[in-house]
C-alpha cells in the first residue's frame, strides 16, 4: 500500500483575463479501484442514532469527510519566506498586503496548502485533485449551509509546462 500523512501543498501558475483577483479552491479526493469517489464517515454508522444506512448520515463536515481542502484569495499570495518541504503553507501567508493581479490577465505564481491528513491507498486506488471557483467542503452544521461569497469573475486558468511548473507535493510515508 501507499501512505500519505501531513501537509500536501501545490505550486500553481494562474491567470484570470477577466479580473484582478480570484478565489481558488482545491480538494484531494480518494478514488476506489473502480474510480468511484470514497467518503470517510467520521462516526461509525452504528453509533449514529436514527441512521440505518450511509444515505441517512447528514451531509455535514462533522459526519462526513470528503478529503483535505485548500483555498486562497490570489491577492493574498505574499509569503513571509519561501516554502520548503514539510511546511504548512497557510502559516507562511503574510496577509499583510494585497497584491492584485496587474496587469489583468498576467500569470502569477501561488502556493496553496491543504489541511493535513492521512490516507492509505491499496493497489488500484487513486488520488484525484479537483479545482473549483467555490468551496467544496461540506458545512460544519446544517445551519451553515448557505452560499460562500467569492470575488470570482470570468475565467480562471492554471498554467503548466516547462515555463510554468505547476505541481502538487504529497507527504509520502516510506
């Protein structure tokens, strides 16, 4: 099997031709050997009163875990020092100055950190990296299930290749 545990992180080169800022959201999802998304239930089904099947478990973060997530408002990308292996990226974001994307459409480098996690992968299972312009994490409670407010407008692009080496770094356990 393969095991990851700790802080995963990404380096992305991004642009938005329609606005001077953007909110980025990412999630790491585990797939079973058939390619189906795997959900982690935080409390055993038999301990949940009134729930006889997984379909009856509430869709909140308290009960279900969909995988670690990352988020960043690109104008808050300034780091207090360069990222190193093992770093928790979120603790390196200064949040002391706003760096809008100028000129609009420019390609900028961002570092994003995921919440720490541990995952085991058996033969055939896979890891899926998902990007969105909105939050993909379940709400903490039913009362918090309203819409997230973002500053997103227009199209967002993630650039890759030799000139823009976007990457995902995983904390493998050997």
